[in-house]
């Protein structure tokens, strides 16, 4: 277990221990294990630890096209989950958009104010007068009964029946290759958005940057494969792969990037 831990950050060790427990549970019971919603970094950790070996497979589903947050199955080889097996419900809110513009933090704040953990909610999509979000089916009825307002705005809520009406992703992920001097957050941010190192450091210290959905104000924070970085006003990128080093010892990265519209 210590060999596994050394490849990950210290603050990730409790989650890694949980993943190892899930893997052992599936092996001992020879039955599939369904998780709550995981973010991209957590999914990367599950895939790294469980992989598709030893007779186990990892499957993920978030309902939305290009969903970031997904419920995950760790399963024996005999089990291939269907969409229904993931127990995900998509709820839809409507509101009078001509009076107000609601944003992602407004919606997430309203959901968390119901006393429900973030792990029960998947992606949140917003388009004009409509908001859609994925949640675990077990809490869907509670949310429908208790979510009356987002901020000060009254909303109407219903379960989405027709999955053809899911809000599509905003913008398109584009793959690109970079060379960076190090995996420090300020260095990779600078290369990804073509910013000066000083500008990147100011954005990080100014609370404008999140790593895996958590605010990060540490310029020297070491990024790893699977990390998702967002920078307010610029967009987001995820680290898809690390492809070794150049002759000058710079690091070759493959990232996917989506720019702010």
C-alpha cells in the first residue's frame, strides 16, 4: 500500500484508502460496487488503482455529454452496467431569465444549502431559462420537495424524462501539446493560457484558480496527470498525459482545453 501512496499527494491518501477498500470489497463479494459522483481526479485515481486487470473493470456515467462528474462502477468481469444501473436522475429547473442571470455557483450553493453532500450531485448545466443537474436517485425526491429558490429567485423543478433534451456542453475541448519547465501550477497555467509567469501567479494568489474544483492559492502546487484546472476569466484545462522530457529536460504535456466564451 505504501508503494501506491507514494505516487499521490498526501491529501489524497484518505480517498486512496477508500478506493482500496472498494476494490477489496468487490473482490471478496464478487459483486459490483457503485460509488457516488467522483470528480475527474478521483476517477483517475480509481482507474490507476483498480485499472482493468485482475478480473475487475471500471465504468463511469454522468448522463450529460462530456460529463466531468461521474458515478463509477468497480465491477467483476461478468458485470456490464446499463444506464439504469447507475441510479442517476436529472432534474430541471426553470426560472424567469429576463429578470436575472443564474450561474453555476448560485445553483450549487442552493443545492448544498439543503444539507446534502456534494458527492450526491453531478454536473450542472445552464442554458437561458433552464438549469439541469444530475443527482443520485436516492435524493431526487427530497430535492424536488425542498428546492424552492436559487438565491432569491423562485424556481420550478421537475424530473427530466426525455434525455434527448439534455443541455449540451458549452464550448469544445481541444487537445494540444505543451512543453513546460515544471509541473508547478503557475508554470502550466502560464503555458496553457499563454500568460506571463507573473500574471499566472497573480491569478493564483488572487483566488481565481481551482484545481479539481477546489480553490488553490499555492503557486508551487504540483499538478499531476488527471488534474482539472479552471481559471476565472480564461477557461479550463485538464492534464491528459505526461509524455516524458525533451533534450533540454522540459516536460512534454498533453492537455485538453476549453476556453471561456
